[in-house]
C-alpha cells in the first residue's frame, strides 16, 4: 500500500471522530476523502455536503451555529 493511502485513511478516521464529537449521525456521514493533487499532497473531503443534503440542512448554517454554541459555552 502507498503512503498516500494511509494518509487518506488517517484523514477519514480523524474527520469521523470530529463529526461524532460535533453531534453528526455517523450512519449518514462519510468524509469522502480524495486526493486532489498527489503531486502536491493535497487532499479534499466533501462529506459535509452529502450529509447536509441527506439531513436537509444548510452546511454553512450548521457550521456557524456550532461555532456560536462553542463560543457561548466559553463566555
């Protein structure tokens, strides 16, 4: 297996862990990690878009509301 494969798997696992901590339903969330440019080591993850569509949510609104919640807890 290539190192690229291991890095993508590590990113996938990290994103699933973060999604779980953020309250996402992991049965619906798949990070969809892909190599954007192997030459430059660029990866992309588009899982939030599919998750938002499945749960009928706006991905930006979900992200912003989450940040506001965290900010209020730290006041």
